[in-house]
């Protein structure tokens, strides 16, 4: 057995260097903050976000952050100290709900909810935006729009001069954008998702990102619904419970609404993490005639990640890899296997596997993916350890967050002309994307300068 070898050091921002956003010295690659015409607005439909994270507090639009987890028509977690929502400008979504009676009724209710005299908490209900729920959303927000920051040693509870600051030199794909978090439950019904997409349009987002799937019982597994069995789609026959007629109608309207919104502004979706044939719903709605963008995952060597779908995707973007061991491919981490008595199988396709992960922001303290080791509660005025600010993150969720930030930066720089609809924005993204290798011509990755993805893991 070969001797154990120490893992190589990883650049925490390799994914931004590989896509032409930063140079190898972490400077903007052929763009500058001074060129930003107008910061882009990104509507992020996911879990809640740790808005006080040092790298995120300048990116999150607190006044518009919206929580649909806690109450039907939403609460405002960023306005907890106010008596009313206050006057804010909203877009016009009336054209979107034409011919969609369920969506029209929900838009009317949502518009009334957004009136200036409404309570931020919608009565006495508090937003469900605790750090306990915020790990995924915090990671996504960081990959999109985190800014470099400094934290005073006095409030970080880390050894250092009391009048000094600890640098946190991390940034997202667009460190100038504005993020509007729209949090939903982990198992949303069609009404909740309709409200989330309507709200994303009402805040006039330049980009909408959905870094997860929607469990529509009629569209989540399209291959099952394509199979006719006893006069019904097989997907419906295997559903554990019948779907009420109203929900059935709303699920259908939601699919139409997503397509309609994508004509106004790009809708960027994660393609799934189980090697699905054509991606999960609603990523599998992507087509040439709409603005839905389905994003797959690519590892640091430039190979599609083992879990990523490969058919029907719009683009790929960097993410963490995963091992695979089946009849189709053996892709294992050779470093991990050197530590066992088994060694590395001869058939291991180790030139494909990459141990480089993607680093994202995390919920500070005991919550999140990279929880604090301290058993006691965190200090009220800070955090004990800086490692808890960040985490390893991956999946097509990470990839679609990077694409969302990439497109926000393109919009902010004026490279996606304004006004630009979803199809025009998607066309710009494709114009910046190139194949990584000749033997995989359909695996295209965005590069801000229109160049080719630069592998970070030789």
C-alpha cells in the first residue's frame, strides 16, 4: 500500500478564480466595483438567513426579507422593531396572474398584506427565522453576495488586541449585489410557493434563485408521470394520499407562473443531487423559450460531479465532488482509502475525483453546518470562534448560487442590458459559457470574460 500523503491546501475562493470573477490573487478579473451601474437585486427562495453574519450584513435587504414559513401571508423578520411595514415601492404582477384564478386571488391577498399600515409580524406570530433553520440559506447567500469584513477581537472572543480587528476575507460571486431572502418551509404547499414567486416579482428582482426542488406530486418525477398505467400516470397511482382538487389546480398554476415570471427575469434552479435523468422540478422546466436556468455541478478538476444530472441542463458551475461506486463508475477519494487496509481499487477513476470543496458562509455559533464546539450558549455580543463563520458546502445548490451571483454581477456591471427579460439574460449567460473539455461538449461553464473554466485541482 502506498504511504499516506498530506492533502493539498485549497484556495477557499477557487470557484471564483475558475469562473473568471477573481484573479489568482483574489482581485477582480477585468472588472471593478467602480464599474457597477446599479447593484443587482437577487430574490432568494430558500430557508432563512443569518442576517447578522459579518460577511452578509451588508448584502441582505432587511426591510424586504420575507418569511412564509411562520404564517400564510408572510412576516418580516428584519422589521421586528417597527409597528408597521411602512411605505415601500412594489412592482406590478397583475399581468402574471391573467388566466390563473388561484394565483390572482393570492396576489390580491398578498398585496393587501404589503400595505404600509400592516404589522411586520402579521399579528402576534413571530417569523420562523431562527438560526436553527438558517444553515442552507446562509450558505447560499454567502456564495451569491458575501462581502469581505472585519470583526473586532473584542466581540469575536478570539485572542488579539482589544482595539484590533480580525479580517474575514471572504466574498461571494457578486459582492455588490443586494439579497432579498424569501424563506419557506421545508415541505411547502403550492400556495406558499406561489406567494414566494409573486413576492420575488413584486420586489422587482433582477435574478431569482431557487437552490432546491419543489415536491409537486405531478411534476417531481416526470418519468413516472410519462408512464400510463390503467389510464392514469404512474406517479399519481403511487402517491401516498390523494391530492385535493384545489391543490391540484394550484400546482398546475404554479408551473405556469414560474414560466411567466422567467420571461420577466431569470429563474435559476438547482438541478438535483441524485443524478436525476433530466433534473428535479422546477429545474426541468428549463427550455430555449423561457428564462428558467437549470444548473448542474462541476468539480474543481472540470468533471461533472458524480451526483449531478447531466441531461437537459443549461449550464454547470463549481461545487464539491462526491464519491461514486457503482456499475457505471468507481470514483473514490484516493487519500481517504490510503488510510484503510483496503487500499485503492485498481478500477478507481481517481483522475476525476477532486477533494476540493466549496467554502460558504455559515450560521455563527452552535447552529449551522459548522457548529461551535462550545457546550454553553454563545455570548450575547459576539461569538467565541471564527471557524464557525464558514463551512464546507456543495451540491447543485452551491452551483446554482454561484451562477446567481455571476448573473447578478453581469447585471450590475451593465453587461446584461437593462431592461432585460429572462430570456435575454439567459442568452447572455450562455454567451459567457464554454465547454470545459472536448469530449463533453454539452458541459458548459460560465466565465466572466467569456473564457474557459480553469481547473483548480490538477
